[in-house]
C-alpha cells in the first residue's frame, strides 16, 4: 500500500500539484464545504475552541495552495454547546449543505451525531476518542484521536516497563471517553501483569476528591491513573498536591494542553501526562513525522502565541485526512470520499493513519507519548523518547 504524506507538506516546488487532482482545474466552482461541529460554549469550550483554530489553520493553508480540486474550501461551523442534543440540532442545521463533517470533541455529542451521519452517508471524522464510535465499524464514521483503549494500553506498557504491578484507577462515570478508557484498562491490565487495587468512579461535577486519595493511600497501589476531561483534571490534580499523597499521579491526554498547565502552574511539575506525538514534536528526530508536525506547530504558535495543544492536533489531523481523501477521490461525492478514507495511509501530527474497511481508527498506541512536566512543558520520559524514536525512524 502506498504511504502518503499530507499534501500540505508540499513546499514551493509542488504547490501547484497540491491544488490539482480532479475537478475542472482552475475553472471557478462552488466551494468544498466542510462541516465543523465543536463545543464553543459549555464545559468543553476550551477543547472545542482549539479544534476550531486548528481546522481553520488547515483550511487557510490548503486554500493558499489553490484549494481542493481547483475549488476553495469553506468551513460551516456550529456549536454543540457541550450537549448531545445540541450536537444533533447542529448537524441537522448543516447536513444539507456540507460535503463532509469534522467533530465533535465531546464524546457524548459525537456518539449522538454518529448514527445520523451514518444514516445520511456523510463522511464523518470524529474528534472524540470514544471506542464505541468504531466498534463495531460504521462505514462512514472515522475517528481522529487515538482511541481510549490505545491510551489505556500505552499507559500499561509504560507501567510494565517501570516495574509497577499494582495501580489505582479513577474514572468519570458520566464521560464516554473516561468510561471507555477505564473499561479498556481493566480488560488489558492482566496482559501486562498489572492488578487494579482501587477502582474509583466519580462524576464530572465532583469537587472533592479527598475520599479517593484516602482510598489510594490505604491501598497497595504504586500509581494512580486518572481518567477525566475538562475541569476535573485540574481540580483533582490540585487536590492531589494538597493531599500530600506520594503515589505518582498519571493523567491522560485530555490534560495535554495549556488549558491544564496554566491553572496548575508550578504544581504540575513532575506529573506524568500522556499526549499525542504531535504535542512533543520538538523532541523528535528529523523525519517525515516531525516535518508534518512542524508545518502545523510553527504557524499555529505564530498565530495564537502558544504551541498547539492536544485538541488542536486532532482538528488539524482530521483536516489533513479529509483533504487527502477528497484528492484521492477526485470528487466530493460522499461515497467516493468514504472509499478513499478506507484506503488512507497518511502521516499527520497525530501519527500515521492506516484506515481500512476493518479499522476506522487508523492509529496504534506507538504514536502516544508518556511525558513528564518540566519547566511548564511536556517532555517525553526516557522510555517514551526511546519508543517514539523507533517509531519515527521506521517511517523514514
């Protein structure tokens, strides 16, 4: 199978080629319309706003190179208000005018929109990592972030490498992402020789995590893995520091952004946080993977004043995947775009995607980094550096 680099990587020598590939060349046509549903209000506003910035950047870049199939790309954006029912409202508002859909970032909204997109045969690149979206496979539904199960497995690989045998797991019972991650960690733990000594559910609205820390302190757990998005990630981490608990705290990729780092401040130092490979692009060796990350990171930082966080990586990667599928299809015909996605092999800031008719997540755990916070930045652990270097070098 041919392996593609995203066409936005094309430099000056091939810019004109990037703008061609189908349609009627330079003849003016209607724009390619891409729907974007993200949380611009509600609890997930910080996440959705980063996705929006990243997708807008990708659209600006592709339009600067001539667009797709000789046509400009136009975003049609709606707010799901961090609510599944509003995600449905947003989709129904735009479904008749768009060629494909990106979003939402809130797993509960993504799961609400998914059956509608499948019914309408709408190519849909979800920004949420919930496992249920692609298990079982729905032909028009694809996922851009690494799945919750992949984050769970990557942590277990790291935990095994560190010689840790017993852990505690905390998870948000109201978050599809957290529920899926917890379920996968429980199922995969025996494979890595890990026992879960404390299994602690909480709710998104929880404001006092002290009982959880007491349970962990009274157990044999050698690490606490915390599954959560948004406010709980900050609240729990701050209270963890205040509790004096010595059991290391492991946080998932939902905390891999300034949205968590800034409110945590110096208290974040030394904590362990997962992320997509793109978040730690500065620490990667030269190669195709780093090249793709840099094409996003430089312009994003210049435009917004800070490096692209986890959620921005997802939005930009989804854009590259969709743009390449339209090029491969030579059309915005929804069936042809869906078929192109199912044969996709593309390197993005999130890693190398290899979608197939039996795999609509496309990624593997090897593109997830396990980081330590140092001087307010995410820095790969020595184990992660070694693992990521092998992955990047294998790409050439």
